[in-house]
């Protein structure tokens, strides 16, 4: 597998971690999920992100999940890059998971800031130490997600981190509001003060339509219809603005519903289960479950999306095919 570079673009799906109803890791669903992302045309997949329930896994389980995704993505005719989230309270755990993932064939790793960081200097120093910990030969993604992590990166701080750390090749941008941040970073590149950097966007795809217009290279998020993300990215890059917005607008009510804090992952897993991709919508405890009322609301939203995008016309399904 080729390593991640600043030229990375397209759609990298954020994968949930599939569990059985009793909380055990579901490796067969990992395989189906990986195959699905490849079949619909994702350029990559990111595992053990915030919505991958990574904090609920012990070190051995995290490595098990990462390696399973990586090896499946490298099997047969598939050629998807896999990014592994390695954020951890200590650098020893981060290093161990990063090295195991890269040895298995991962393209790179993703690092989020710990919530304790407050000043610009603390942020800059943390990522310098993190790069030293994982090894300067490991390409890594800087995750900027202040709404959840409570750490705010200014564009100047991002520029400093990227310029100080040569193996930082990508920004996972999910600030909100964040459109001006993308524009500022691209202007840094135009004036020569920032080297090439891939920018992929998260936040459930909630602002992907305009993020692409501001200069993003693609999406890195976990919406239950990655085909929508792929299409919006491609249409935007082709200059088909109205077509991109029309398709995005059709999905926006479901994207919004899936973006609810605490409930969003339950919704996403429910839809993936309905699509026959994962066997169970279960989260590992502690975790939210989707109520019958919420299921009915999601089913209604799917029916509305399905009027304009037939991929959302799903038949009720209790479990994935064996």
C-alpha cells in the first residue's frame, strides 16, 4: 500500500467499528464494510476515528480492528488507502498502534489533540512530540475538530504545525464555522508560506458543498451514503455546481439528522444495517441506542431522499446477509 501524500484527494469514509449485539467486535462486518467502501468508489477509509468508538477498545482490540480493515482493503483487486486513528492519552500507546498499523500496510495515521491543550505553544509542541513518538517516516493527518475536542487551531497554528512537521501531509478539517479557514490556508499556499497540504472535510458532510468550492480536496466523514459524498466531490471538481448542490440538498435533511450529538452514530449504524452492510447497529457500552420513534423518523427521511436518489430506497432489513 502506498503511503499518504499531500496530493491525497477524493472521499475517505470514516468507518464505524461494527460490534455484535453483545459488544464483541464483528470481523465479518468489518470485511463487508471495507468491501462496500471500495465498491462504491472511496479512495480511502479512516478507522478508529471519534465515531469509531476507539476509546471503548483496549489496545489489543484497537490493533485487531485496524489490522483487519487494512488487510481487507489490500486484498483482492482493492486499492484503498487506510488511515488509522491513533490518538491516545500517552505516546507509548500511540506509537504502538501506529507502528502496528503501518506494518500491516496502512497509508498513514490520524492524530487529534488532547482536550488539555490551551495555548498555541502547547498545541504546536504537542504535535512535534507526537511526530517524534510515531516516527518521522509515518505520514499523519492533523485532526481539527474543536466542537468535540475543545481545542481551537487558528490557521497560523495549523501552518506552523505543518511547516514544522514534514510528515504531516493532511488536515482533517471539521471546524464550524470553518469555510474562511479553508480559504485562509489556501491563500497561505498561494503566497508560499504553506507547503502543499491535502484538506479533507468532516462534520458529517454538513458543509461539503461549499467546502469544496473553498478549495477542499475532498471528504473524510462517515455519512451512511458515502456515494453522496463521492458524487458531490466529483461534481464540484468538474465545475457542475448546480448538480452538486441539487444532489447535496436532497440528502441534507438526513445528513442533519445524523449529525445530532450522541444520537448520530446510532442513526448511521441503523442505516448501514438496513443497507445490509453491517449485521448489527449495536454500539459498545456505554452508547446510545436508536428508539423505535427515531427509526420511524429515519425511515421517513430515507423515503424522502429516495424520491430524488434511488439509492436511499431501502427495504427493511434486520441483519446483514451472511
